[in-house]
C-alpha cells in the first residue's frame, strides 16, 4: 500500500535472473593443465562432473586446482564423480582461475555453473 514503509537496501533492483550454464572442458594433452574457461567466467556455484562429454565418462582421473603448473592440481576427480565448488556468500569465483590436468589425453569435466 501507499502507507507501507520503504526500506533502502542500497542495492539496485534488477530483473536479471541467474541462468545456469553448462560447458565441457577437455584437455588435449597430459602434463599440460588448462584453465576451465576464459577470463571473466564468474560463478557462485559450479558443479563439475568427471566426463569428457555430457554422456561419456572419462577414461582416467582428472585433477583440479588453482595452479597452472603441471602436477599442482590437488583435487582428484574420478570418472563420473561429481564435485561442487561454492564461493562465499555474496562473492563469485572465476573459472579461469581453476586449472584442469588429465592423466589421459582428451579427458575433462562437464561444468554446470551459475
């Protein structure tokens, strides 16, 4: 109603919805970690699945981490395994800061993020 109190949150209203996006990231060669996506690919939550395509499991294990140097990716993702990364409340991470290394060439992850 016209008499209801108005609260100013200091945040501009938006009608934009967060739309989930799905991408597949494969790495062509072993011992060559690659960023998950281009710079500026921000997310609040990302779900990574150990698959080289939406319906194709990896042959081997893949490794995820924040370093671009070979053998520094500490998080092991087995074929078909699901891993979730969530940024702190009110913040976002960039997929470009996360690197994927593979034990078998052409393996990767399917990433669903928003």
